[in-house]
C-alpha cells in the first residue's frame, strides 16, 4: 500500500494556520498531487472549515474535542480523507490551544499508523509579535496559563515556523530567528509569509521529505494546561442573513469593529475572532488576533439579499459574557429590512484535557 504523507501544523490561536493550509494545499495540487485537509475544534461550525472547503479539496472537521482527546476520531478522519480524495498528502490542524502533541498525537500515530502514513516533523506556527514577547519573558497579552501553553508548543516542536514575516524588517526577522534558536536549540527555525509566499516552498520541501517527527516529549503541567484553555470563552455560531439588498462588506467591517472595540474596552485578551461572510460565490474573511489594530479583512462578499455568516470567537472571558456580547451585537443588525436568524450557536469553556493516549517515550521510525 502506498503511504500517505501526514503533516501536522500546530500553533497558538491567531498564528495563521488556516491561511498556511490554504496556500500549502494549492501548491501541493499545482505540483500534481492530491491533498486533503483536517480541521479540529471543541465545537462545530468552524470558520476554518468553511474557508478551506472553498479550495476544492477534501476537508474533514473533527469537532467536539481536540485530536488528542479524540484520537480515534482523528484516525477515522485521516482514513476517510485518504480514501475519498485518494490523497497523497493530508495536512491536519490541531486546536490552537492544545499542546503536548508529541506525546499524545505524534507518538501514537507513529506506533499505530506508521505502516500506512509517513508522519512529518511537527510544525508549530508562531505569530512573530506574540513570539517576541514570549521570548522576552512576557505573556504576549495572554493569561499566564495560556502563555504557558504557547511556550510548551514551542518546546515540543520539530520545526518552529515564524509566520507573517512581511510585517518585519529583515534585521528584525534575523534577530528574532536568532532568539528563537537560542531558546529552542533542538528545533529547526524557518520563516514564511502567506502574503508574499516567501518561505512556503522551502517549508513544504522539508515536511514532505522528512519523517523525523516527535523528536522529544516535554513535561506538561496539566493543571496549568487546563487553566490556560479554561480562561477562554469559546463561541461558534452560524447566522443566515436576509432582507433588502445589503452591502455585506460594510456590515462585516462594522460588526468586527464593534466586537473588537468592546473587547478592548473590557481589556479582554482575544485569542482570535474570525468570520467568513458568504454570499453565493463571493465571500469576505476577517480575522482579529489581539487589539483592534490586528484586525484584517480579505475578499469581498458584495451586495445581495441574503448571506451566511460563520463566526468563531476565543476571548478571555466567561462563556456567558461572551455569548451575551455576541448576541447583543448581532441584534443590532436585525432591523425591519434585515433579519439575522441564528442557525447554530454554541458557547463553552473547554474541559480538562484527557488524552486517549499519552506516551512517555519516543517511538522510533
């Protein structure tokens, strides 16, 4: 049986994993290979899945728990994507607030699926601004326990991939790479920009030829880990919008600005807030990864009489408070000439991680 390549792309919320998966999938297909994608979240109705499904690739969503706590769900999704897409390569994106992936995902995969899949080095994508602050002893604007998760992700990585390098000057990037290597000498350090495309080919070349995955297992304090996830309110919702012809781009911008400003006023740290607003074949994507200054938009949804909005929020506040803010903000857009019907909404705080497996040793390829 031909072995399928599996690439795991981890990293904290807001690092740019979904954008990387989109670009990587396109490049793999341009190279004449078949690719499938697997997304992961604590609840269904993922913006990531909606975005990636527009790339004409097979996308499977594992929702309700993280890969490590639903290892069998990950395995089933890998097999389903491989078979339905006849995939040469599968790229999987774990939940952004998860760590201990080498012990709970990579080692079990090598032992149980090594005869069917080539497991690539574990890549951890890191936002440069948050990464810089973590390396300088800060918390990157996160709760200390969430910052602990961020650092543990870096410690266990095989490849630390610094994202958004178009936002840095060359000397700033060189200094950051040097700091990362000093702090994490056992990891390879690479850089990419999804905007310019720089570095994506080099990274793909590494992860599509190597199998030295999960080279170390780190000690993780599961009490701190659980607290780091639990401090975030976690909301996923899908809303059907309809009425008179509406400029959906203006609506999306106003909605994101209003939510962002409320979180700033409350000094509530944002892991990420992202939306996709779809109107037929047209769509707009928006993403917030901190203060209002990090808000970015991509694409155009245009003007029409109906649209579909998918919104995911990970914000440092109670689920009840987060749900109230989102519902009240959405209600401002339900007027005589526009209705906003919530088709699905789930708001929660993740429970304590309970991995299906946790290996205490490295499985050799």
